[in-house]
C-alpha cells in the first residue's frame, strides 16, 4: 500500500515536472557560459525544491553539506532536457562547465558536473578523469559517491587501463573513496548489455572486493555487498566461491565486518549457498570500535597511503603507455 508521504511526494513531483523540463531547455542556451549556467541552475533548482525533502537530507545521507532539496525525478528531468545541448556542444566547452559546477556549494548543482563529464569522457578522457578524481576526493556522502560511480564505470569500460583508478582508491584514507570502489564495481555490470556481461573480468572485480573485505566503515561494507550482489548476476558460482573463502576467514578470525558483508551479499545466491554461509559465520558480529581487518588497510598501514597511491599512479601511467603502443 502506498503511504501518504509517498503519495504526496509523487504529486509534488508530477506538478513540477513541466517546470523541470522547461529549466533544462532554458539552460541549454547557457552551456557555453559556465557562470551564467550555474546561477540559472541554482535559481531554477531552488524553485523546484521540496522543503521537507531538504530537511531529511542530512539524516538520509550524512555529510551531504548544503543541499537545495530537489527530488531526484525532477533533477533527472532537467538533465534529460539538457542532453541534446551537451551532445551538440564541443567536449572542451562541456568540460569547462563541469569544472565550474564541480566547485558549487550545493550538492545538486555539483552533481550536474556528471552529465557533462559523461559527454567529455568521449573526447577528452584525461582531463575528465582529473575532474572526476577531484570530485571523488571531496565527496563526503554516499549519494555523491554512488552518482559518481556510474561515470567511473563508463570511463573504465571505455579505457580498461583506468582500472588502476580502482586499484589506487582501495588504499585511500577517505572512506567515501573506498566506497567508490565498491559502488563502481556494482555499476559495471549494468553499463554493458546483458549479452556481454560474460566478457567482464570477474576475477579482477572479486580481487578488488577482497582487498577491502574487513573494512571497518559501514558505508564501505554496504558498497562491497552491493558489488557482490551485482556480480552474482554475472557469475554466481564465482561469487559463491568467493563468499565461501571469505566465510572461512571470518570464522577463523571472528571478523564481524567481513561476516556482515557475507550475510548481506548472499541474497542473490541459491538457498543452499545462503544456508551454508550463514551456518559458517553464525554468531559472528561486528564490534564497535574494532579496527579494519582488510588487506588494503594492512598494506596502507605498513607502506603508507601516499606510497601506495604513487605506486598505483605509476601502474596507471604504464598501462596508459601500453594502451597507446
């Protein structure tokens, strides 16, 4: 049964959908004028805001910072109306706009950098990735990270050597950058046609998840579970085997962080697999304040986050050179 709150929200969105579309059409004329575009976008989004929704944002996504409070269907309608203008504008101009928007004070305006970057990644991937990295480094809420993950996934599929971006982020000292690893992996299977999912590198994806298993941050754990559920649609037996290996580690070390991800990720496995996993980690729970047990955390502690980041960047440069050879 639809709740009264949901009914009111749907009515609010429906009433303002024409205004959202009109805003996108008006903004199309300002794509090559970043300052004017950002001012008009901010003003237009403020007219579409739902005060009640705005008040809930910090509770739903802690760390969001300043938000206008525009419901996502309205945001997406503005974006949809803007797509033709982005497609018709040079990638360099669209990238300039993305750089402007990425520095905006409010989250909704900042996230309009992402449709710009989806366009500029095609012709100017290197500069676009630099902007993506800056957005990721500043991110403090899961909504920003999960929105960013779609663009990261597309960029990796277009240029596979960008996988090193993920290899670098597993060692980040910022929890939301580590969440971005799981969120990007979760998005990857959905950015290719179903018939081509078998071409994806399951082993590489599970290896990255494996490095972060045992992370103490709740938001990272949730992204790892999300990733494993997504990759279960690509190769369920491989994910089941991975979960079994992780269950053995969790049982041997009483690792509650690892056990939580296993329980949550097992939802897309066959019933017999779920039962077996639950039996192996029965009674293992998180303990507040316990340190991370992940391989990535141990490596970062032993060798230093900066050193690992430098190594990953070097790997990326080497892959880039090989891709151009």
